[in-house]
C-alpha cells in the first residue's frame, strides 16, 4: 500500500517533470519541496488555496487581481497566494526561483543534480528551519524521486530538445492550459513561508480568515499614484517604467469574484 509521500508523487509527478523541462529545476527537488511544504498536499493552504509551496502575496499581486487568503505562519494573518489550480502553484514556484537572484547559482547546476540543488536552496534561505537540504534529500532518496530526473534527462536527449519555456509550453492533462496569475514582474514574487523542516507547517493547523478590502484598497491607491506619476514622464523615460505584466496572451489576470476573493 502506497504511503502519503508516494500518493503525492503519483499525483503530481507530471507537474514536476513539466517544470523541469521548462526551467531546469530537478523534478525530484520540486516534488520533495511540495511534499514537505504542503504536508503531502494535506495542509489547509494546499487544500483551500492550491498553494503547495507557501508563496506569499505581495501588494502588487493583490493590486493586479491576484487572490490571497490569510494564515498564521511566522506572524499572524500573513497573506498567501491563492491559485485556481495546483498547476498554477507549480508554475509560480518555478518562477519564484528563476526570477530571484539569490537562487541564481542553482540554475548553473545540472538539472539532475538534486543534491546540489537542495544545498543551494538551503544556503539561499528558502526555509529558516535547520537541515532543509537533508530533509529534502531524505524525501528524495526514500521515495526514489531521482527516477523522474533521469526520465526527463533521457527524454530530452532522445528527442533532441533543450530545456526552456520556449521549447516546452505549459500543458496540463494533455491540453494547453491558461495559467491565471500575474507572474511576469519580479515584484509579484515574495519570499516563501518559513517552515520548520520535518514538521507540519503551522499553516496546516490554523483556520483561514477571509479579509481583503482594506489591503486591496491600499494597494490600489498606491498603484494609481504610481500610474499617475508614470503618465507625467516623457516618452523617453516612460519606457523604463512600463514593464509589461503579461508577455503572452495565455497569461491572464484573475477576475475578481466575491466568492473566491479573500
């Protein structure tokens, strides 16, 4: 009978391998982080928000329409991103690593170097709990997650494909998927929640509090002020500010609905 780690792996291995093809992050590492950070997908954050990696919501995320909910982690009522699907969470996690400079050294490693990656994540401060790399390596080795790295490496070599988002478009359940969160700008990516390695994160033990009005109002006011300031710039200077939020049609800002907004 499969244990909880194996059940999680069987359910989400395809997501992790997809991310490995797109970003060169070992599938074994992504799966191990998902297992550890979401308590095998059983934490409240994972079940209620499809957030498997503890990514927090920034004011920019909120102002652009990104959903969030409040959970107690390092501090009470911290804002965590809420996703339409687990696939969104996996993609956002990869973008979080790719677009934060402190993880740059990891991307110089081979996509199947799970030991180097786990050490790199620990040194970069992904989690404050001690022995984070050891915890991830133990999960990988006890569950044989290295096989997914080998599978992707062999597949890429046999097909003559290269790692990267251009050659490996997003797919979910065999069909192209429209990911529904604004992740094109670095400001949308915040530090992940700090977990105590080997223990159930506190987010799995606390009730979610739905509250968003005041925070969104503040964020929108800030955004409008910045927008007004940008509009007064010359055409020459304006190009520095207008970084596109979405560079492809498939990236769409979620529609606000009272039933899902927090």
